[in-house]
C-alpha cells in the first residue's frame, strides 16, 4: 500500500510539474494569419503599429467612426488574433465609436511572446498611441475587454484614467478560472499568471460596465457578477444571453441598447 501511495504521489507530482511548465500554451492560443480586415465588413481602417516600453512592435487597426462619439481601445480574448473579432468591432463601431483594435505580442503581426505583463504593456502602448498620434484625451477613451481582454482592460484602467471601463465575459482571476477546469490541481500554488481583476476593480474610479451571460460555457456567470459586486461605484451590470463568444451577437439590441444607456447615464459619449 505504501508503495502504491508513493507511485501515485510521484505520478501526481509529475502531472503538476507538467501543468506548471505548460501553462503558457494552455492560456495563450495566438494565430499569426490575419484572415479578415475591417474592409471585409465595409469599414474604413488604417493599419497601425506602435512600440511598447520594452521594445516590441504591436500591430493593429484604427477604425474611425462617422460622427464620432468616443474612442475605444479594444482588448481581445486569448485565442486567434484581432481578425477573429470582426463582429465585436462592427458592433462597437455601429455605436459611432472609433476603435483601436490591436494584437498582443505573439498574436497576428505583433512580434514577441505573450505574457501577463506583456499584454498589459501592449494595451498601455495602444493607449499612448491614441493620445500621441490621434490627439485623444483620457476623457475620449473607453477601454473595452472581452474574456482575457477584460483582465487586460481592467489593468489598463488602473494605469490610465479612461472615460469608462467595459468588461465582458471575464473572470475574477486566472487561478479562479483554472480551478473550474482543474479542481484536482493546486492551481493557486502553481499559477504563473494571475490576471487578478477582482483585486483591482474596487480601485478604479471611472464608470464601469460588467457584461455577462448565465449561458457562458467558459467563464462562470458567478465570476462576472463577483467582479461587479466588488467594483466601486459608479458601476452597472448588463445581463445578456448566449455563449462566451457569441453572447453579444445573440443578445443583439439588448447588448447595444445596454451600452448606449450606460454611455448616456454617465455622459461618456459626446
């Protein structure tokens, strides 16, 4: 029995060790090929590149809005690249919002390898580019993030002072989310990346909108609600329908009207 226990412990230790070393490949799923551009959905756009503080070149698109009411820094999720979020971009642009959508390092045409601090620096560089190249002020900029991008957007809202923060289908922290998928692993002990949004939202002063669906099959609805509950005022919660990646599409008018009500309530858009 002792020998069996030792063998099982050794096997478990090997599994834990393997999971520790494989974390990056289990978190980040970048794709290099740009499959679509805003032109495919009849939107005018500019290819842009900018340099992060640690020297990486980040690629993205600036999509201007007709009769612009505000500008969005859009932080996408952990898989694919910016070209896989065309419908999100189209929805936001339809609300007369100009958009700077960018790829994290290692995604699309951005060089480097993704990491937690790296994604934060990438978003920070996107913000700085809007300010220096397009003359935007913090009062012009709305930070929007989906899934992992919600955690990136939350950190950006801590580092800068946006007009508003919108966190969609995101989690309280990466270890909290990992515990859902791997309850038999000591994920909080071995996690190399935290993306700990729950510990940050109470210190962000701008208006905040949290969006989540009870049907989300990847990020538990309870984690979206927990972010909202912990956040400081002013804040709102928008309940939508649908899955993790298509909730905004399935919800349609509920989603778009919810954003506009949020903008109007807090005088975010012009």
